[in-house]
């Protein structure tokens, strides 16, 4: 491979407002500043681009695009994959998580664990993604650090192993105790907007003045953690049993350098990936990648379609012809791009861990594998159990053609799941979503992108189970239940409530009723 720099591909996840955008920008700017200062070749003027990205998110209110921010740090290539930032529980987040090797979880020191924090931790556990936890906003009053650790342990059932410990309570952030060296990393406040917060490392014996009391307190708590054996262990971190914790203030750039260092030191890079049927690819093997997100309408002029793929193995060279696993057909990659906010640039080469955007990728679907060499197919990106259901009809009958086309497109992109049955007919498919905001995206895009206003009306179902053709027959006529089919052919049984789903399963043991991974609740 011609680029041997190790990769770190991760996502920052959090409950909204915990500081995801702030820390993303801080990480990128910090790396850039270091690169410039250290004469490591920077990658053009990233500053404007980063701000653009944020501006776009703000203008839209919700971030619908998802792209990877790539920068170099300490000899590594860091790929920060963006996740949607809105408060709704969206399937997009989970797809993005299938493309990363680790996650950074931000927790707001003042608010503690919030609903999305818990859900996201659960999804990481489900997918086996190691998590580094950052307690953010330590510059503001908040909970006590030991209390926060207890909450993580109790509510998430993952053992927190702090690597740093705050010196000064929340709202009085003097710095941190580096639990591995016993040193004090003292922060100095700078005027707002500086990219690097000055840090000074000193031994315990050098701590003086009004820092002394709060330092002693931090040492005491550190010793308590020691007694409790709450110390970092790389094996249990990688297996998801423990989460290293650090304390930061993204707004003041405190802890940002440490987070980058931790990512480089501890976060896993790309590794051996299992395909279906026992096939395996090592990062150094021939090229393979899987699509984790498909998006259209980036360029409204020609409604191009972009498929984001995560490289699993081998080197990608723009122009190479790969095999599209699902159809077995060749796929030309002349138009591969790195996508970053509004800016797209052609990518010439990319490596395991990197994210590429493939333009005009009309044949590619979420979950598809592309490869060279022997056939490989990666397991499908899991779809989460929908809990909200609506029937959709064309708001303007004269635009039925546009309606059909729009629904088909949104289905392919995975904006919602589309369910159909002979009974309901094609004029009014059922849309299924994990979070209600997905419906708003559908309404908006149907109107503006496909020129077909859409009428949605709520269906009284709350629970979905996977069944099969026999199950569909067996369930016919049962009350509070309806079977429909996803576009991929999967039979989905909808129930009015959990009770009915359980009772049906109990009374009809011969009928397949399989739960999907739960997202909500
Ligand atoms: P996101 O929704 O997770 O992307 O959160 P943002 O990055 O947009 O931050 C939400 C709000 O919290 C903004 O007003 C930020 O300025 C503020 N914020 C982010 N990090 C910090 C921090 O470390 N300290 C303080 N005091 N405010 C912060």
C-alpha cells in the first residue's frame, strides 16, 4: 500500500447540544494548527471549509448530509464521520455507526446522561463499537465527577475508567490529573476562539498556590478510583466492557489535544472484517467497501445520487472498475469524491478506514458491497425496529407519477422504510420510521424535490416483527395485526401494541415473529 499512515475512523455522538459541533470543529482546527506549526504538510485551507459545514448545518436546522472530515494528526489519518445532529432518533445515525471503528460519546457535565446518550451507548454495545467518553462543558457548573461515573456504571452497565480526572469542580476547571502519570495538566484560559489552549504539565510536587486544595481533592478521588480498580484496560475497552473517560471543555479547547492523542493511542484502526458465508478480508487484502449511506439532491441541478462507502480492505484508485456485489455487474469509479460539506474534490487514492463518495451511483443501495477479486458480501446494515407508521397518498392525484418516483427514491435512500400489501395497493404504501422526524423529511423532500405534495395519516400500530410468507398467511384476519412487505421482500407484521404482539406469538408458536433491534423507547 502506498499510504501506510494508520487510520482512525470514528464518529462523535451525543444527545443534542452536548457540544458535538463545537468539539468537531475544535478537533479539526487543533490538528490543522499542529500540522502547520509542525510543518507537516497541511491539506489546504480547511478552516473555511469547517465553518462552512457548520453554517450549513445551522441554516438547515438539522443536518441531513453526512460526510467525513479527514485530517492528519501525529502521523495518522483521522476520519471523523459526521452523524445527524437533530434530536430525533434517526436510522441514519445507526448506519453511520456501521462505518466507524470507534465512537466518542459526549456527555454534558450539567445534564448528565440524557435519553439519546443511553440509546447511543446501547447501539454501540450492540454493534461492538468501543466508546471513549468525554465529559464536556466542565467550565460550567455541573454534577460531581464521581456521581457521573456512578450513573454511567449503573444506567449503561459499562464500566467507566477515567484517564484524566478534573482538578476543580465543574464550573471551576483548573486542569486535569493525568491518572496514568500522576501529573497535573494545568490549563490556561485564552481569549475566546484560540485554537489551542495552552497546557502546562507538572509533577504533583510542583502544584502550588490556590490550586493546591483542589489538586489534593482530585488526588483523593483518583485514589478512590484506584481502589475500585476503575483503570483503563485496552482489552475490555475494545470489547466494550469499559469506556475510558476524560474531562473537557470543547468551547475553551480544554482537553481537545488529549482527545486527539487518545484516539491515536487507544482507538482501534481498521481490522479483519467478516463477510457472509465465512469469507474474510484483512485490511491489506484486495479492495472491498460497503455502502452505508445513499443520498440524492446534493446538487439540485441534476439530482445526482451519491453513495458513501467505507473502505474495508485494499487500496482504492479512482477509475478502477469494481464489482457491485448485488448485481454482479462492473461499477466504474471514475467519479469518486471526498465529500465535505458543500465542497467535493476528486479522490485519487483511498485506504481502509477512509470514506469515499461515489457519484451517479444509481445502482448502489445501503448495505451493498463493492469489491475486486474473489466475491465478498458484508452483512447488511441492520434496520431498526420502526415504531411509527403512516399511510402515504399523493396530495395531488395529477402528480401520481412523481409521487411514485419520490417514494421509490426515498425508500432506496433509507429515509423511511416503505411497506406495501396487495390489500392497500401501490397508491397508499405504509411508511415506517424509527423517529417521527423521518416523516417530516419525507414531506419536505416530496414537496420540494419531487414536486408531489404528500398526505400522511397515522396508523394505529406501534410494534413491528419480521415474519415470512407462511406467517403472513397464518396472521391473515387476526385482529390488531397486519402483514406488509418491504421492498426487499421481507414480510413485516405490524401490531397495535406490545401486548398483542406477545399474545400472538404465544398463541401461535408455529408462526415466525422475530423482533428487530430496538431503537426507540
Ligand atoms: P451539538 O448539538 O451537540 O452539536 O452542540 P453544539 O456544539 O452546537 O453546542 C451546543 C451549545 O453548547 C452551544 O451554545 C455551544 O457553544 C455550547 N458548548 C459546547 N461545548 C461547550 C463547552 O465545553 N462549554 C460551554 N460552556 N458551552 C459549550
